[in-house]
């Protein structure tokens, strides 16, 4: 296995061990859609060995200063954190205007029910669909 364009799938438990994580935590993250390459084959989870283990810790200080934290209610803070974590998970997250244009198309119910990782993937899919449409008109 392994040439250009191929993935090297390994059991999720082995991946967790290689990254110093528990297999239970890695499996829960995979079930929530927290990895881009994790797949369930039969009853076993596998993942691309090259995928970096995501750091999903909330960093409120990266997003809010102390005054802003005090002014926002907990629901507003959670929403802003989820959006920022989705931006970090999205490939197009570094392009703020592009990310924001796609984010505005997400319904509140979808944002509420998905993880930031899933929302990042959805935003990337919206961006790709838009670009496919633009290219097809040329």
C-alpha cells in the first residue's frame, strides 16, 4: 500500500496508540465525524495513518478578550466558539470571506445538530459546489 494518491489505512486503536490517546476517545471522535479519513468497515474503524490528531480544545482567549466574554451570554459564546472551531476545521477557513459566505447558508438547526468538524466539512462542500457551478458556466 501507499503510493501517490493512496491512503494507508490502519486500525483506529493503533492510530490512537501512536498519538498517545485512548482508543475509546478516538472511537468517539470518529463516531462524531471528528476525523476526515476515519471509516467504519464492518464493525472496525480504520483511519489514514497520515491524518493528524485534531486539537479541539476550546481556546476562548483566542476568540474573546475578557470584556467580550463577560458581555456575551453562554449560548452566544458557545455559538461563536463552534463557528471558530468549524473555521479551523474547514479547508477554506483561512479565507474568511469565503468561509463566512458559506456559513451564512447553514440553517440554525444544522449548526445546532452538527459538530464543528462536520460543519467545516459542510462549508467546504458548499464552497466546492459553488466553484463547480462557476466552472460549468464557462
